[in-house]
C-alpha cells in the first residue's frame, strides 16, 4: 500500500462527545487520501466506544487507549504511528472549518514544480469568534509570542519526527516552540491566510496562566540564553496585557540583533491584538516606530515584505470578522421577524378558540435538548408546545455546562418560560442528541415520554395526536413523522436514501422508523429499563443518530411504531426556526451516508441481540387489535 498524503492525528482524554464532533469533521472531508489516528489517554468515559464505531466503519486507521505522559507525549506517540507525507493534529473538540480543507491544502502542497516542494503550510484558526491570523514565517515563534493555531498547521512527517514536541510535564507551549525551531532549521512553511480549523470551546492546557507562564519563561531562557529573567517577565507581560510598554521600548533599542528583531515582530503583532486598545495612541506610535527601526526596514527588503504581510493579514482578518458580524446581524434580524410572526400566530390560535376552551393536561413528559447556536430560538419551539390542545404535565430542557455554564447565559425569553412550568437542567458534560432522554429516563417508568427537537415549531395538535395514538396502541411507539424502511426480499435493509419518507399507516408496524423531529412518544418502561440508555453500546453503533439507536432498541423488543396522520405530507410541523441549519447532523447523516453506516452497525448488533429480527420485520403482522 502507498502511504497516504495526510495523517490526521487526534489526541483525546475523557471527552467522548468532543471526540464524536472531531471524528465527524474528519469523516466529512471531500479529500479522502488520508489516514486517521486517535491517541486516547485511557479515558474512563465512552471514548473507546466512539473509537470502536469509527474503526468498524473504516475511518479509524489506528487507535489506542492507554495512559500517556500528557498531551505532547500523546501527540509524539501519534506522530510515530503516522505514515502520511504531511501531518496535522486535530485534537478532540477541534474541527475543520469546512469540508474542503484537506482538498485545498492538498492543492497547495502538491504543486507542479518538483523543485519547490513546500515543507508545510500554516493557516489561520478560530476560537469563540476570534481569529488567529498568522502572518510571518520566522523562528520568532519560539518566544511563544506569535500565537498560532496548531490545528491549521500541516508539516512533512520527517521534519516533525526530527523536531518532536517537548514532553516535559509543565510545558504548555511545545507547539509554538516546535514551530519556531522548524523555521530556525530552514523549513519552508508558507502562510495560508484562510481559516482552516475551529478550536473547541474547552480550555486547553494553555488556559492555566501560571503553568503557561512557567513554561514560556523556561522556553525563553532555553532559546535566548542571554535574556535575563526580568526581560522575560517584561516580554510576557506585554504580550499578555500590554503592560510595561516603556520597558519594551528600551529593549527595542538595546538588545542584540536576533533578539531585538524577534521582540520587534512580537510588538507589531501585539499591537493588532485586543489588549492593545488600552494603550495611548502616542505609546502605540512610539512602539511602532521603535519596532520598525529595530527591524531596519528598507525598500524591497525581506523585513519590509513581512510588515506588508502583517498589514495585509490584519486587513483580511478584519474583513473576515466583518463578514461574520454581518451574518450574525442578519440572523438576529431573521430571528426578530420570526419572533413577531410566531407571536401573531399564537394570538390567532388563541383568538380562534372558543371562549370556554381549556387545554387538557396529559400525564406525559416532554424532553428536549439544545446547544449554544440554537439558544436564541429554542424558546419558540417550547412556546409551541405550551400552546397545544393537549399540554404535557412536564417539559424538561437539558443543557451541557461545558457549552452553557449556567442559567445566566440563557436568553431572558427562555428563562421566562420557567414561570409556565419549563424545567431547565444542566449536566456537567453535554451528551448532545442523547441528552433528550439520557438523564431523566426514570420518568418513563410510569408515564409516556415524548422526545422533541429544539428547532421545530409544532402544530397545536402535535401532542394530541401522540396521546390519542398511545391510547389506541399503548404498547407501541407513537410518532408524528415516520419513514418506511426499505427492505430487500431477504430482510436486509436498503440504503436510507431509498426509504419512503413521511408515511402514515392505519396500524402499527415494525417497518416504520420514528424521527424525533416530529415528536415521538415512547410507552412506559421503554427508556427506563437500561437498554436505551446504555451509552457504551449506543455510541459503538449509532453515536450520531439517537433515532436509529432507539429504533434498534424497539426491534430488539419487537415493539412496533404507529404513525399518526400528521406523518402524511409533512403535516407534523408548522415550520423550522431560523437556527435550524446551525450545527445540524442532517448533512453528514443523510448526504454523506453516515446514517447507512449507523444502520448497518445497529443491524449487526440486532443480529447478536435478537437473531430473528429480520424475519419478524418481513412478517410485520401487527394489525388492528393485535396490541
């Protein structure tokens, strides 16, 4: 076998849900000539199950879960397993900025000139709406001052093997140290001014400011032996908070050529950072002049070109942020308009009802989950559930504290719904789509449990149809939106794209797949017996499709599904909220075939669990009066 062009290496530890996000991003890449490696530090959560899933479906080429000496030790371990020409580290919770990243990077690295093969490229990174905009190809990175996104760095494997990460326990800047040493060795790593990766929101080891300070000061002492401890402290303080500008001015005038040049680059880069706004204009002007003088800028010189790169980079970065801000403003306008339309719709519903109308409260529980991108509109979905002809006795919303720390982060309109009975819960780590039922499944012991989505405006009779279906077929799963599973003559399943969408039948059927988007009612005991909530098994078979997993659980017990009349012609929803496309799994699950992979895994699990399930699916002898 020929070696792949890329090796994508993910380091993880005790964050299986972050790993699911990263692995899905790798799976979604249009360019496929890569190997995928996961180095896990003996996680105690469901990480091994996620790794097992991706290994079974063919994405994971090498994976190991064992104790290591920290993140940099794990990265070196992954590097030693790599076979690709170029290596990129995309750690758990990090994602590619889009599905064409590897394609675009490959085009740059695989140029037509055999005499000029780049040693690598360094792109931009994004974190919480801010951009790491690298601009200079210099060993000055060794100062840990020119911040960069290592998730956007692609370097030849043999170069990384000769410049491995510093694994010492206290080090937090080994990536910047490595990049600086690569440039110092003469490596030709070009700057690519595009966002290639988005870092996860979880704080990395560099968020520990005291540990980071110790690490950076160690690097400065090691790489610049003539530098005093006082000078190192001044450089770090200026880089972090723009403190002691006078001391930096003096350093720009008296230090040796190499160090003076690196400090000058650091100063120019820092003056474009957010912290520099606290500096007075005269101070900024003096610092700029001193930095340029230290670099001895001359017409046509390499240094002048670097300064031009800095200006160009910051302009591009500014344009990028303006585009993102404009998109955010546009979305806010759409949400505000949607809010007004929903208020008008609800008023119309209330006006058209008889004066003596009183909604019936049903002995059912509704549960859903959400995430940051959907928070501006989730209250609208919940509002539609509160205006039903039959309302549930309880509505539960589950959120992950690793994404949303507490209620103070929630929109006021969402918090206001607590006065109408909404219960808001926080779990330490988000379980994403599985949060809908994973934490409160015990409520299903005695009462029906309804799962809904956070981006759907539900028609006023949604819960009524589910409850009436349950009254007619109390042992069945009831759904307002169902797909007819495509079957071969031998009971094997056809591709998901060949299944008949949104069908309704007069009686329950094993061949119907209920989808949570329309609202699904599970009979008492379905979720509380431990099978559906076995995350180890669920993630090994369907980490991205709770609907598919729950259907597998139903088939394992020979429980059919009944589709209400709302499943016909998309009557199951009124419309989607404006944030529907943000963070959706639909594109990957359906368009890229991830659903088929998960269906196949669940089918294999079913064969081990209930060997006759295919025959039962073909027979499908449920009819009026059989339940």
